[in-house]
């Protein structure tokens, strides 16, 4: 087994919790047993379990052990926990289903103030001087398009996707695929989306967003 770090172990433990393991009594094995199972030091497991405690997946009681906070695998919390391991390919498929529709809704429903907020995010991204700043405003552009669609449920689904994409593995993948040429392409494609929104063209906004997401998919996944 390759050397595991606390983040890796936390991810593996969450997947096992989501699959229903330890559900019967709602209690995880002792840290010493998990350390032997994973072949790591006990303090590494303790750190991993600490991550799960920080995000509310488990609670630790001194002298009693570590217990699951959600014992119902069908609960919303358990569903969200399972989604944290979503693959980039699956995420891009869902984005291509939802974001073009959100852009079409935005073209029809957005107020001028909301469209100006989208424009502001676009301009700030294009003026960004480094990759992290660009990524922040790139994400904010998409977030503000969803905010324009006037569908609260769709906005909350996007907020969940955005949370997943803000995890460090996603940022590292985006960092590896980043280049100035690609940034310019993204800015040009965002401009096409913005133009369709400003012209109140739902079909144009849908197609411009889909074309942009296909570019992102090619850059991130090599497709």
C-alpha cells in the first residue's frame, strides 16, 4: 500500500461511512485498529478523524470512542458526504447539463443589476494578474450566472457543486491545466456568454455556456 496521509485516510473513511459501514452501532473502530489497517502512525489516523469531526461527519467522546453523526444513509447529510468523492468527469457531465439551462434562465429572468454583477465578475477575471485570483473570479462569474436564473433550488445545487470544486484536489488539477492562452480563451468564451445574456438570448446563452464547458472539459480531462 502506498504511503497514506491524513487527507487520503479521511476521504477513504468518509466513503466507507457513506456506504453504510459501521452503521449498525454508529461507532467507528478505535484509532489504533485503523492505524494498523492503514499501516500508518496512530497520530495520522487521529488527524484524519479530526478532519471528519471538523466537518460534522463524526463526534469523538473521550473514553467512549468515535461515533457517526448521521446514521441514516438516505439522509441529505449522508448524500452530500458521498458526493465529496465525485470524479471530475462526472462533475463536468453534470455541469454541462445544468449550467447551459441556468444561463438560458438568466437571459430571460435576470435584472439589469444582476447582469451588471456578471459583467463585473467577467471584467475582474480578465484583469486578474495571477492564477488564484483569476480562478476566484472565474468561479464567481459562473456563480453570478446561477444567481440570475431565479430558481432557488438550482442555485443551491450549484452552491453544492462549487463547494466540491473548491476542495484542494480540484484546485491542483485546475492549476496544472492553466496557461495564459487558456485564460484568454476562457475570457473570450465568458464574453460570448455575457453578450447573449445582455441581448436576452436564452438559446444563445445556452449554447455559449455549453461551448465554454466543453473547452474546460478538454483542458481539464484531455477529452
